[in-house]
C-alpha cells in the first residue's frame, strides 16, 4: 500500500491526540505508526517490543503497531533508522531510504511525527500523503515542554534535571538540535550569538519558529492543511469536518478526551518570547506563523 497520512507538529502541540483519535476511527485497518523518527524506537525494535520506551512517552502503549510489521521489515527499520543520535540532521537520502520501508508495506500507513517540518516537500513528493500540521501557541509549548521534562521521569530524576537545567536546557526535547536545523535553514542566525546558547528559551525560539515556518511554507504548495491547537477545543466540530475532507477518514474530536485549553499565558512570558524573537531577528517568520494561527482560530 503506502504512507497515506501524516500528522505532524512541534512537540507538545496535539499530534498525539489526533493520532489517537485517528487510530480509534480506523481500528486495525491502518498501521498507525507513532514517531518513526524517535531516537528510542530502535531500542523498542531491537528488543521486539520487550521495552517500555514507548510507554514512557505518554504512559500509553504507543508503538504496538510496529509489532504488526513483518520481522524482516522491522529489521530494515532498525538498520536504516536515521535519528539514533537524536541530532535530527539526517540526509535526504537517508530519510527516503527509511520511509521507503514503510511506504512499500502491504498495509495503508499513517505516521505521527514531531520531526518532519523541514522535509514536507520531499515526503509529499515521495508518498503523495495527506499532511496535517498542527501549530500551538509557542509560549504554551515552551511551558508544556519544560513541565513534561521535569515530571515524566519520577521525583529523583526530576530533581536532578532541575539542578542541571540551567546548563542543559538546550537538550530538552532535542531543542538544541532543532535550533541547529533552523540555523541551516536560515544561515543568518549563525551571526546572532558567538557561543551556542544553553538555556531552553533562547534555543527554543529559533527551533520552534524555524520548524513551523518551514512547515507553513511547504504546505502552501503541497497537499495538506494547517490546524491551530486551539481549534481542538474552540471549533472541534468544524475541525473534524475539515480533517475528514483532507484525510477522507470520518472521526470525532469531541468528547471527554478533547484537550483542555491551557490557562492564559501571562504578558511577562510573551514578552520574554518576543524579546528572543527580536534578538534572533525572526520577526518576519514569527509574523507569518502568528497570522496563520490567528486565521485558523477565527480571530
């Protein structure tokens, strides 16, 4: 069959929620593959599922559909996985060789990913898949990333992470790696700082803006749609209809599992974000993304 659907978005932006709703709508008729570019997936494949790395992500069994793939193909995925080091700097050919394994499986495939922002053009041309990209308020994303980093590993490890956080913030959710991808996409960013920043917010701003700007620009010329996170709870019925038309899969996003709206972020948080936007010189890119978000939210 083929990779027919892709749900993408920056970390903590609602992609897992849509992946789960899609999976429930299609039952077992589609392979719903979670995070094929996650650096922990090789461990899961290597141990044939006898590993709880998938459950650590959201305390759910996220990677079980990989066990439905023939062992020979799982071995190919293991051999060709392009992001074992979590540097998020795979080659175009390496990505193509990896996704080709999924694209030539006997079943229809949907993939959920937080890592294809810069590769939409290549992947769309290769697969012809329908793409949904979700954008969430970046300050909410930042707070969610930081909170999750401290709380998803237990009290002891969480305490250790808090101690190391000031000097290791760039490692949270691969933020430093995505900052470097943004620098490659926007070479002018290399001249902004003499040293690589270590704190999370300073790395997060170019990482988030670069990823979402690349996705927005790509989807303007390829088959796919952009959704705002707030649509999940502000306009769930209208969003479900829009997704049904794009994906040709009828499913509901209304009910107890609908994400709750985060508390309003304070002006001080927004000011810190905007300050780093100006320092990095990304005002124009941020304006484009913000305009898309506001349009989708009906503002």
